[in-house]
C-alpha cells in the first residue's frame, strides 16, 4: 500500500523539494513527463506571463534545467537557460531573473542549432 506523506514531511525528507513548493505556491503549473510506456520520467513546471514563460524540467536529482522563453510578440526564443544537478540553484537563479525590460534582464536570444539528418 502506498503511504501518503504531507508536503512538510516531503520537504523534511528531501529539503531540495522546498524549491518546488515555492514555485507551486507562486502559481506555477506542473506537468508529468512520461516515457513511451507511460512511466514517469520527469516533471515539468511552467509559469507564463504576457512577455515570457519560465519553465523547469526535472528528470532526477542530478538532471535539472530551467529556461526563460520570450513570447513571439516580444522577439521569441530562449533568452536564458541553465542545467545542472542542483534543483535549488536552478530555481533560485530562474526566479531571480529580472522582468524583461528591467535592468539586467536577459535579452540575447539563443539561436537553436538545426538538426541535421541524412
């Protein structure tokens, strides 16, 4: 039988989860990422505003990524990304980004590489 634990219990057992609790309380939306066999392979979280969307992708405790994507009406594309093993660091850095147009806000759109296929 699966045992349900409270949010407080989860954070006590795994303190790094406090970062996810913080973004959930800030209104972020969470999505389950499944593999082809419908097994849980990760969690995605996102928060959208008129000018941009911030997103997190958590695959395990050593594979976390965060991005800020500008809406097409504001230039479109990825202006910030960070990957690493520290969930709290990635969340802290993402939440610490200034709003677009504010001093220090990322503006350079990262060009994606085209996938070459034979």
